C-alpha cells in the first residue's frame, strides 16, 4: 500500500483530482470531503465500496494506523491503487492550519 502525505492530498483537492476518500472513523466530523463512511469491520467482512478496483482510494482515520489496516484489506480484495493518509486526520489538520496561517 502506498502512503499519501497531507500536502499531496491538499494539492490534489485544490486541482480537483482527489482520490476516492474512505473515512473509517466511527464519527467523522467534516474535516475532509469523504466519499464513503464505513468501518474497519465492514471492510474486513467484505462490505466494500462499489467502485472500480483501479480507482485511486485514500483511506483515512485519526492517526493513520487503522486506515493502514483497512487499506491492506482493500488490497487483498483486489483494489490496486490504495493509499493511506500519512499521520491521519491529525496530520491533515496541522497542514491545513499551517497553510491557512
């Protein structure tokens, strides 16, 4: 699985070229424009997004650890372009805060 930094995600969002965002936190809050809200358990049991297996997917969670595990399950299910957000939403919030200062 690949890793995407918050800076790269910020650029892709600004360019209008975001990956398909899956938030696996129990309560997401409106930090990022997610395409799917699900749980690690759903992904583990085969409840997967109905999207092309070669579409870029970015999995996010609070710190990036659980989303890394979810990404591994997505890859095992045949998704080929899966990313984990480095540092999770916490790192994203720091990057966004710094860039808006």
